[in-house]
C-alpha cells in the first residue's frame, strides 16, 4: 500500500498506511471496543493483513487469532492495543521485541488519572524512546486514513452503511489532528456530510510519544492533505509543532485551528500591564497569527471554512457579488458579508445592463443581484454567474438560493461544472432552506459544497480574504548574547524605572538623558543637565506603577517647582507606600508630543518569550488594544503587528495629523524582542509605556520602563 506523500520514506508512513495490523485484545463482541474496531477495519475494506491477538480465541471473524505478538511470525507495521491499563506496558514491550514499528494505545487509565497510572505512562514514553517504536496514545480513539482505507478506530463515524455512497464534492482533502478523539471524529463526520474529502483524522490521546506537533508535521508534508484542521488543548512537542507551523506557512498550506481552554485564568502574578493583559491563550494566538493559522472557535464554522478552502481558489480582493433568487435573502447575504468587513460594491452600468438582459423587469442588478424565480427558469442564474466570474469588478461570488427540492435543480451540470472547475474566483453556495440530499449530490458532481449557515459563510469568506493577504514574515536576526553587566543590574526581582532604563541602555536601546537625584542638593545639577521643561518621578523597586500613588510630576518649568515637587513626591511615597525602599527622584526632560504606544515582553511557559505592542499610556488596560508575537521579531514583522492594531490609524495620519515614525517604532519593537529572547533565562517581563512616537523622521521617546527579573 504505497504512501501518498511528496517525501517518500517519511517515518510515519507505516503508521498511517500500514501493510499489517495486529489487534492486541481482539474480541468477537461487537458491543465492546475491540470487537467494534475489528469490524470497522473490515467494513472499510482494509487491504492489508490483520492479526487478532488474544489467547482466549482460536479465530475471530474468520481470522486466525494468535496468543501473542511473538506467535504471529510476520512483520507488523501497526499494533492497536485495547487491553486493561495494567497490561499495556507489557504488551508494548512484546510489540517492541517483535519488531512492531508503531502502536496505538486505545486503553485509558494513565496520566489522566495521576499517581501510579501516570507513572505507567512515563514508562511507555521511556520505552518508545529506547526502542524507537512510535506510540500514539494512550487514551486515544485511533485514526482513519480514508485514501488507504485504514479505519484504526472504533468511532461510529467511519462505519460503512450498505447502499449509502460517500458524498464527495471536493478534489482537495482535509486532514484532522485532534487532542480529543470525540471532537476530531465529529469534525470528520460533519465535513463528510458536506462532501469534503478526507486524507486523515487522528486522535492524539495523552501523547506519551507521538504528539499533535508531529502529526501536524506529517500532514504538512503530505501531498494528499490540502487543508489541515487542528483541535488542541495544549502543545507538548513544541519544537516540532513550531517547525511544522513554519513549514505550512512557507508552502501555503492552510491550517484551521480551534484552541480550547481559553476561559482558564493564567497562573502568573503579573507585575506589568503586558503580563496582566496576556490571557491564557495569548501565546497560542500569537503563534497562530505568526504562521497564518485561521482561528475558529466553533465546530460548524471551522468546517465551513474548510469547505470553502477545499472547493475554491483564494480571492484576489475583498469585493463580493451576492447573487440570489430571493430579494430578502439577497439582502441578508449582503449584510452577512458586509458585517465581516467585506465590500458588496455596486456593479458598473455596463455589467448591470448585461445582467439585466437575463432578468425579468422586476429583478435587481445593482448588487445584491436578484435573479428572481423566473430568471432561474430562463437560465439567468447560470449566465449571471458566468458574467460575474469573468468580471474584474468582484473577487468572489456568494450564491444565495433555495435547494430543498428533491427533483429540480436550478443549474445544469454541463454549464456549472466548467465554471467551478476553472477556479477563477471563489463561488460559494448558501441554501436558506435545508438542502436536500438530491441537491447536495447534484451540485457535488460539479465540485460545489452546499452550505447552510450564513454567518459561517460570511466568516469563511473573510478568512479567505485574510488568507490571501497573509505573508510569512522573514526570520528575525539571531538574538545576541546577554550583556555581562546585566547580572549586576538584575539584583532585584523587580527593577525601578531608573534601574530598568540603565539596563536598556546597556542593551543599546536609545533613551533620553536623565538624572537620578537622591538628595535635594543634587537638584541644581540635574536641572542644568536636563533643562526645562522637565518631569520628575519617584523611584523605588517596590512601586512599579508610580502614577497610582501620586509619584509623577509633569511639565515643570521653574526651579522653584522642582524643589517643591521633590518634597511632594517623597512625601506621597512615604504616605502611600511606607514600606517602600525609596531610591530617589528621577529628573527627565519632557518629551515632545507623540502617539502613546506600549511595548512589552513576557515569558510564556509553553512558547517562551513573547513581544507585545499596543495602544499605550494610562488607558492601556482599559482598551486592551494589543498584539502579541513570539520573540524575536524583525522590523518587518513588527510593522505588521502595528498594522493589526485598532489604533493603527493614529500612526498613519489620523484626521490630518502628521504620519508617525512607524519605522523607528518597528525598529524599537525588534530591539526589545531581541533582548527578551537573549535574556529569557534572566528576565521575565519588560515594559516600556508609554513610548511616544513622533512624526515621521523624528523617532520615538521612551518615557517609562519596567524590567522584572526571573525569580529563583
């Protein structure tokens, strides 16, 4: 059974496309998992050899039953283990001794239970590493390879019903990787009902050895997999996952991801705004964004996106024509598309005139286009699609119609199929009545997937447009090593602003000239150095947010104000934070006006250092307009982050203001991300807030900074 990959000899070829399968714990009882699994393999016509393993039977379903793996005496590519947890390790040891290449452990009762059960799973992991036998599970639901007809699962979704042909509408195939077997096969079940072809669906289980990252890597390199759907709770094989994600982005293979567990509270006691705004899933979303993953938090929405991607080319822009047989439905379709930020442009007079020739007098040609029921019967619907498909005025077509009939079709296959096959632009079909199986079958023959969730269709079109625009950012330069003097600077877990800025200067980041004054007698020298107007800020490692205790004075213009402010700042600190160790008062020049931005870094326990940028100042947490990426990033990727902010217009000359120095800001973001990456073992958080971004060519000014060292 040859593998269907573009890189022959992949280590997991014998896993997904085995020539022989041993069923450890096989049973005749179809009410039990071992019995159902054998039944699924045979119903799906697995073309290889099956070896039931159970000393209690002589034969099962006409197949010779062996007492042990050793009794088989033939090469075995895959063993499926379905026995009580306490016997699994011994069975795997027998498999390894017998030269079995891969194993799927269906059995439960391991790390998910903790204690001794978790120790058994650890032993499985060690065995896999020692013997190089690849192990999926435990607590897995197996997998299904549709092309190779390998139903290595007990899921009823792969059952074969006599006389019920498989609906296939797409030439391109989806692959599914799920950390929940039930959800993975549910995705397949729903996709199958729409006529979406499958390459593989695999349940990762507890990932004692093979994990979601390695399964993702296999599907990325697999020529039979065109779109990948992921359902994940968390990633264990991080390096493999990131390498696969980057490769998918490089070759342009779409990945749709559902990440669950988003409502859990983070475990970090945050000292900075950067960390306090980083929800449990911020790091995952940062990685997804970096590599162009399409995030979907709804099962039907994810399947709809997959349907559109597997049956259509990417659009050249965001202009959508809505073509309908019902005026109300057309308006609804136009609303659904517009609410996703896409355009529904009025068509030009010439194309309206051409469409008008195909419609009755009461039809509408502007967009949405109402062909009317009479227009359908006269062929106006098909010819309107032909016109719009060849027009350069729209980038995608949404066809909104009723497909409930069991006997009539609004299209002729000989006319529709050539347009769909040409793949000039996306042509998406939505039925506002429940589509009949007759309609699904007829349109599938032309390569059309019929969809029945309008909001999901709108989201899918938006994601198609975004996918078409995605470009993988060039890799950042290698992060430099941590400067030697940093260790001395990081004597405290949380640094004051003065300490933090000294550390940033050591890292080569440009900051304004400032003076830390510890005694009133030093104020005259500070004034001479800084000049007017100036700002004064209390300094203490125990007071990370100075404005909250009245620890900041701005716009000071006279010597008398300086001396009064010095006393007032010290008094406020003593009164509001009597326990704080006061270093002194930082005297700094008043920065010229600019757009307030926050830049920060933090360490995620899964993906490591992250860089964040957002709308800054004291309202940072109020608006939470922030973007995260894995660090380090280069200036190009930093600029792309800025473009994603809701506040991006403020940097681009909003309401006649001068355009901000985005290039200087992007360079600063890249510098800070390099520092976070280089010092990941020593610094847990960095925040500079605000950064004032001045008009183009005038750079940026760092107003405040906070560095938090890693706790031992």
